[in-house]
C-alpha cells in the first residue's frame, strides 16, 4: 500500500483532498502469490496433486465442512447437521441462497451429485476411500440432504472437509479441469499454462466476502528464481518457499515477514512393497537404518523439519515417537541386507519429483544408501510424470514425496495404493477405527496403527515438512500452519 506524508503548512485543503483520493485509489486490493508447483488441471475431485488444492481450496471450491488454519473442522456449505443415535445417518442443512459462479443455485441435488460421483465405481477421485462408507445419499428437500453410512465413521465430518470432497455441479462438470466453477469467495478468471492462474472476487458470494478483488497465482519452480522474485518484490507472497537457506535473509529484511508453521506433510522415502527386493521386510528395514534423517533435514531443508518414525504428524496428540526404531545404523543395515541374501547390495531407482525436499533430499539419500551397497539411480521427473509413472503406474523402486493430506494413515489400508502395502491386520484395525467415535479409544487405535507400519518398515520415514512462506510486511490473514494443502486467501488483506 502507498503511504503519503504531508508537510504541515504546505498546500491547501484541495491539495490534501486530492492526495487522499490518490492514496485511496492506490490502496492495494490485489495480490500475487507464488508457488513452486503448477496444478496439472483444476479439478480437485479427480487428481492426487496437492497443487490443485493449493490454489482452489476454499478460494473457489467449498465442501460441506472445511478446515480452518488451526486444523479445526467447521461448517462450510452445510450450516449445521444432525447425527442419528446409531451414528449411521447425517442430515446436512445447507445454507440458503448459495450460487455457483455460473449463477446456478447450489442445492441438495448438487451435494448428491458430488458424493455419488466421488464414490461411483468409475470415480477418478484420488481419495475414493473417503466415500467408500457411504451407503446412500438422499435429497430430503432443496436445502436438506441425508447421507447414510454402512457403518459408523468417527472421521466422517473430517473427511468431508478434504479438497477431494468439495461440491461441484453437473452443469459445469465437463469443463471443470480447465474452467472450474465453484461456490467460493473467488471465481476462476484465467489460466495461462506455465505461468499463472488468476482469480477474481465473487461479488455474489453467500458468506463473508473476500477482502481482495483479485489474486494471481504465479508458478516458479526454480529456487534461485524464487529468491529473485521475492527480493525484487515481483510477488507479494511465496507460499511454500522452496529455498529454506534464504529464510534468515528475509527475516533480517524489514520489507518481509517469514511464516514458519507445521504441515500435515509426512515426507517419506516411499517404497514399492511389491517390487523385489522391497517385498522383503529385512530389505525395507535395511533401507530405514541406512538413512540419517537429521543429515537430510540439515542438508536439504537447512534445519527446518521434525524427524518422524512413522506416518503421523508430531503435532497430533495421538503421535508416538518411533524414530528410535529406525535410527541411522549403517552396520545394522549391511547385516540385514546379508540376512536377506543381498550381501553386495542391489540396484534400484529413485524417482524425484520437483520439490526441493525431494530433489535435494534425494541426492543425500542416494549417497547414504550407496554407503551400505544400495545403488539408487536418480530419475528426476516432473509432477505429471510422477503421477503417471509412480502414483498410477507403480513403476518405481523408491521415491520421495510429502503426503500433505490430513490424518491420512488410512492409505496404508489400501493394497492398491502406489506403495502397495497389503496387511489384512492393519486393514481390520482401520475398519475398527472408522467405526469408533470414543476419542480415547481412537487414540489407542491410532497409536497401534503407527506401530504396525513402523514395525513393517513400509516406507522410510524422514520428517514432517515445515510450512515455510515469505510475504511482504503488509500482507495479513495468511495461514502460518498448513492443516491441508491450501493457500486460503478468503481472509487475506493488506494492512492500512
């Protein structure tokens, strides 16, 4: 925002009035937010790419419930709900007067369409398991929808806050990947692929209006270019800044504010559990003991990150610290490889997507694995290639990725998931967890789940990704923490 200084006794009332008018005209009402990854398309209900939610979650698309910056789940398009005594029926009462950005009304029929589409046999939803427990979705009246579950699910309202569960409309679903139509405080305006996505304020928003008139998301993948763009003030915010070594410089510069928070991002060395030799638990354990987590955090993230020993966020009250179970021990690693019949080690691939934690961390991990005889051939891939080759194709040995979805330990109950872990006992435990609503019992079950996957060394558990963002000093209302992968601009403004 422009600030004007007036010299006492100079000029007239007219001059003062003119200056104030100019100041008001120059008051900033738009923002440019940079991110490292560009979305592959703009449908959050049919892709695993978190970059889609980073731009669109809450800004353009909304669900029945939503996450707030502190991780709490609050009402979204549903203003309230009733839960039957047996925990099987959720009756959602929708806000009245909600419109999609194309002017069509959002009502119970759209909720039914969205949930039925997500749980359909041919659904492309990356988190289809969130909807698997839904037995029926019924329209009671235009503002009331009844969802019946096949069994009680203590996480159901939490699940409905995910970006994969946003409400979409049949009228606009065909073009959603290129021209998304939601109900949010911003509406989609333009996508220049390889450069930017532009959102504009939705003047007919049903809730609290956005304070900004326009938001431009710029995509800058290179860490050096990211630093240059921030220093030149070409961008107002860089969400998920990719070069943590620059943070002290930003902290010392009064032009900027640095936001350091926690994320739901378990950064892991994902392992293809069905590909030999990783189908042998001794080999997976050997990989785990070859890794020096702190060296990766210091070398790739410049100290930002919390070591983890299982797939669970340390800030969660149910977290169990299991890092000691997979402590750095190269000699034990070699011993385990010999016991597995691989005294000379083996060769594999290490697919690295673009984020800095993967590319930088991957170089360090490859060197650590080489010390115990595991030769990991680094394959740098773009995000679309990673989704096609690794996530969908399961054609990999090792890869590094940060799982930014909230409370997602349930993915280990899905044998078809890309790391292909198949443990009937774990699957049964997750079924029990889903049917459990008592908080103390849920904590106990979650702790058991953490221990099982740590005991099975399903993946190499590295660290919880820190949320690192840098913004101009005048920007206010940004999330510090990242309870889901989102850059929620609905309450962001410039300081007066």
